[in-house]
């Protein structure tokens, strides 16, 4: 779907070339300043430089690590557990990256914002998915992740009797870019192969442990104390829409329509449909009232879809009948499967004749595909077993009413031609209910209509993913690991097509959609939201660090574990082996990973 609204929690306007230019200019000034200080010998002895990166070295903390390392059996058992986890993740990362590269070559897709070079840089405001307002949580998460990662290496060094020359943190301006532990090189070489493997695996083990800990806190007491505030959450406002003319802003809550209270997003549609006339009064945030002149707008549409409608089109008439609301639109359509729609676009009036139904993509190996074969175009389903379907929601309701194995007729339009299929419903792979085998587009014919020009923010869905409120009843949402997977996807949820907005924590104005309840309410909304943001980003960054460092390529931990594991395997082969054999394996895997990265990022940019 193509949405015509700015995302609330992403800041694309800050991630453009202008911001990147200022960031680069600032880094150059910073770098020249470091060079000047170094030449003037004004940098302290414990501060080193590697290009624009400052490294802060210290020998303090080694005694603390010595004391912490005393229960050696425990730490070795902990690290051995981490070795097993790391090897599984390494194999998974190799397969994922290799398959991603193959897919990029065999089925190239146009570049999207997710694979733009600037989105590899973890700088808030430059990266599209890391807004400036999330900076405290991101910086804290980076510091925690880097410290526990390198601290794990340092701790296992002492457990394995490897001396530490120094340790510290690397900074680019105020942004932590890494932490480090410098083990004694001779001691590292003398350590057993198992000791070296445990040392390299300790960092990612700690990252995954922190991920589980902080997400456990977030999904439990923190999110459990947060509730969705009353009202319909305004995520976006279409330009030149009735809402924009009435000065309704993103992050407002519509709390009443014509004096009737609005408790949830679903209530808004009902209240608007019940209101009479082309003018309606809306209460915002329980504080002020505005008057909106209603007209029906296209707020989302399939790109190059079967209707020919685009985001921003204003629907004036259906079959010659003037309309201004969704109810009037569907009343004018009635049981007709096709309708002539008059729209206003760029100051011109245009007519479009289109099918009115549920727009779906037929999934592979599903019941409907058995009848249709592979389809390249969306199918508009206008009747399901004889029942008229105007929208995707209506279609899903009708499917759920049927028993698995039912023989039904699906009627509709494909590429402008009317079609009819006989289908035997299957069993849904997740809940065991009836299954048609489609992926739908919300709204009617792949188009979402709105009588005032607002896009609603799914505040309840985001809170449910984080463990609060009432979410959908499915296995992924009900499992701890599933919640972590979904939480990791939240900053790119809009790009991934999961939800209409990216989510970067309770920041950027979305706090207005939530309120704190229960025992933690005494701390105040601001404090609880601040803690929630720290936990969210700490968990998000630690799981990223863990997976990234498990990529089996040097100089990452996965590359070192690959080397020691390969040495252990080849040493047991029934023929004489050399370091060259080990180097051949590690080099081949490393080059495969590097090539996969280049292809995954580079091929879309060439489309």
C-alpha cells in the first residue's frame, strides 16, 4: 500500500542530504581538531586516535575482573552455552546472508529506504529509522551493549589465565562506536583452543543475555503499566485535507465527535458515520474543538492498482450521486460490482470505472491458487459464495464463517475481466480455521477511504507487541521469543509492511497516545516512558550486536570462532592437515559473507 502521510516516529526530513551534509561537515571539523590536539601533544597518554575515532585506554578494572572470574567452572559453563548458541546463530547468519545475495541477483528489487547506505550508519537523525528524539535510548543501548560484549571477552581472558594489556571504549564525538579489550598476544596463543573459543563467544553470549533481561523487564512490569489513552490516535494528516484545514496535527487524539466520546480508533469511524451533515465537530485531546468540512479522500492505495486511484484523490461522486463519507460511498455502490467514480485530482475532475471488492494477492500453494494458478495481478473478489464483499474485512469475516473443506464460489475481477472460481477451503496453518490462501489489502479494491483525511496510529498494536494491553491471539504474539522478533522489527515496521508507521519507542510525540497506570503511575508518565525507551533500545541494539558479531567472517567474533572450530575439526581428519587448510576454509566463508553483503546492498541500488 502507498500511504500519503508522514510517519509519526520516523524523521525522513532529518535524514536527507542536508542533514547528512551537516553531519559530515561536523565530523571533519571534529577530526581536524583531534589532529591539532595530537600534533600539539595535548592529548592525555590514555587517549589514542585511529582516524577520527578516539580510544580511551585504561588498566583499571583488571582487579575487578580477577575477582569476578573466581567461579571459573561457572563462567566456563556459561561460555560453553554461548559457544553452542553462537555456532547455531553463525550457521543461520551464513544461510540468511547467502540466500539474501542469491535472491538479490535472481529476483532483483528496486532500492528501498531500508537498504540505503545512510541507513547502515547508526546515527540518529541520519538513519531514517533512528529519530533524533530516540538519541538517549540509542546511546545508552550502545554503551551497555559494547561494555558487556567486551567485558565478556575480558572476563573470559582472566578465566583462561590470559593477561589483559588494556581495555577501554572507542568514541566518535559523543557516539560510542565500540569497546575493546587488548589481551596479551603471547597469552592468547598459549591458551587452549577451547579457551580461545569460549573467550570469543563470551561477548555475544552477554549481548543475548542482556537482550533477554531488558526485554523481560520491558514486556513485564513496564509495558504492563502503560495503557492506550482514550481517543483515536492521529498518526498522519493528508495535505490539503479537511483535517489539515481544521489544524488537526499528527499526535493529536480525537476524543469526541459531535459531543459523542471516542474511546478507540474503531470508535472514530462509527462516530463519523453516525454524524449527520457535511460539517462535524471534533474534540482534540479533550481540550479544544474544531469544525471539519467532510469530503472523501483516498488515504492509501496499491501502487498502479486496479482502480487507478492515487493517494490524495478526492472522491466527489459515485454513479452520478454526490458523496462525502464512506457510508455514502458504499450506499451509492450498493450491490453493483462495478461503479463509475468521479474524482478530483490536481484541480481536475476525472472519471474512473472500477470493480468494488476485496483486493487480494493469491498466496503460493493455497486453496485459491489451486483454482487460479499463479497470478501476477491483484484479484478483486466481489462475491464469496454468493455473498457481496465490498472490503477485505468483509471477505475475512465470510471466510471465517465457513467450515474447512467447504466448496465455495469466488467471483471477481482480474485485470479488468470478470472471473469465477470453484474453491475448496483448506485448514489455516496457524489457528486451524478455514483458509482461502490470500494476502489482503485493507479497504476496498486496495484503496483506503477517509472522510476527514487522517491516518490512525495503531497505538494498541504497538503496545501489545511490547507486552501491554490486549493484542491479537496468535503464537508469535504470545511467545517471549516471538515478541522479541516483532520488537526488533518495530523501527522498520512500516518498510516491512507490518504496520503503517515505524516505531522508535515512546518518543517523538507518540507519548500522547499512552498513559501510565497502576503502581508505577506515581513515578510520572515521563519517567516510565524514559525507562521504557532505554529498555527498548538497549534490547534492540544488543540483539543486533549479537547477531552481527556472529557473522562468520574476520574480524568479527564469528570469524574467530569459525577458525578455532575449523582447527578442531581438521585436526581430527585421517590425513595430515596444515594451517593452510584452515585458512582456505575461513577465507572462503569470509569472502562469501563479504560478497553477500555487497550484493544485498548494491544490486537494489542498480535497479
